[in-house]
């Protein structure tokens, strides 16, 4: 016991030193342009009022403008989308939000890669900065299956790639000590701009170029490689929401025809997610089966081959709000068969 009393203060001092060191390194090296800084701060400031969440990948954080949704529904919504967000991270972010916010409705993105997406180390590490509570972050670290990812989630210092980039340090310190430090900086043209409540986008217009066949291939429906882990996680997320009394809606966001015409059997994808929705008794909004999809969501509403631009997000969010407000009449907005070109399933 005597030795323990001697060791305990030393451990406390060591932990305090590590905490201060990590805080200092984050202050110096975390880019002031990182939108997660502002999204986390904003959520923290309004956590007691948020009642609606949008969850998913970059198609989500580029697709939903909470201000537009709230103006139609009267909700207080927030966008929890993060780059390449795996379902395991979606579940953790929702559990964290449920601890502090009176959530009533969750929109969950399900798309071409949802059931085949891997855990993606960088996506999980990046999303770890979006947790609102310390418990949520520590829980995510504790349940992490990769020790390398655990360390990088816990210690920001392990994520710094160039400690001698002093120009970046100077820019970070200058902005973070300025009067504008609480607001996301204005980004250069063609860079996505943080527009509030987790919404990140710009007004670029997609040129229509395919880029490469690889770019097309990674956004394709491959029913034969769906993982049991992802299927189980999707069920767990839906069940979690239902047990909390939270309405959950599956949404497949609209994509441009140049991608969809090479994306595999869209009818099969639709049927797969519809079956999951039906098994839980929840709605599924497949926006690629929206009756006016090819008319409304033309190339002008996308900023690249995958993401809506700011104008597209405004139209899309308004439509989602309208569909939700229609209640049980929502199926009238959708067709039963895909109306675009149906390609052979991707190999």
C-alpha cells in the first residue's frame, strides 16, 4: 500500500504531462482548415437541442444542408457524415449522440459500397475527432480491434507526418490565435467549404468526365462480396435506434448517370436494402428510384462523379424534408424499377 501511494502521484504527473504534450502538439499541428474542429465545437454548443441526424460518408456531409431541412420540418438537425465512414463508426457516433441529445430521427446512408466497405483505418481515425463526449471517444478506442488504430486515435502526436513543417505550424498558430479562430476559414476556389452543422460543400459543377475506370469500379454494386460484419452492423444500428425510440430512415443518395450506368444491377441493390428496411419495418428512400430523378438530379447538381454540389444539396435536402413530411405517403415518390441504364453486375 505504501508503494502504491508513492507510485500514484508519479503516474498522475506522467498522465498530466502526456495530456499537456498532446494538447500542445494538436494545437501546433492540427490544420486549422480541418472541418471536424468546427463541426465538433458547433455540435457541442447545440447538443441539447439537436433532434435529427444525418449519418454516412462524404455523400452525406456533401448532401444534407441542415438549415434547409430545418426550415421545412421545424427540426434541429446536424450532419454527422465523415469521409468513407464505416458502419462501425456510424454506430459509435450515434451512441455518443444519444448520450447528450434528444434525437428523434436518424437518416442513414446506404449506397453502392455500404455493405462491402472495409473498416478503413484512416476513416475511423479521422471520425474519432467528431465524438462529443470523452466517454464516446474512449469507448471507441477501447473497442478498436487494431492496436495501431487505437494508438493513433488516442495520441494525436502519432498522426503528425512532418514535425519540421514550420510554415504549417506558423499558419495554424496564427489562425488559432486570431479573432476568427472560432469560425471555419474561407477556403480557396474548388476546395469544399464548411457551411455549418457538419455540412461541407462548394458550388463547383461536374464536368461529366469519367476520370478513370478505377474510379467507376470502386463505386459499384458487388453483391457477392458483402460482408457479414457489415450486414450485422446495419442491423445493430437500426435496432439501436428502435430501442431508443428513434425513427430511422435508410437513404440511398442520388448519383449521376455516368456513374450509375457502370454501377452494376441497381435493381438488385434496391431489393437488398428494401428487404432490410422491410424486415425492420422502416422506410427506405432510394433517391435513384425517385420518379423525377433523371430530370431533377442532372449533372449541374453534382460537383464530381459522386458528390452533390451546394445547389444540389439544397434541392436534395428540401426533397428529403418534403418526403419525410408526407408521412406514410412516401412510397408515391418512388418507382419500383430502376429507370436508368442497367449494367451487368460488376465483376
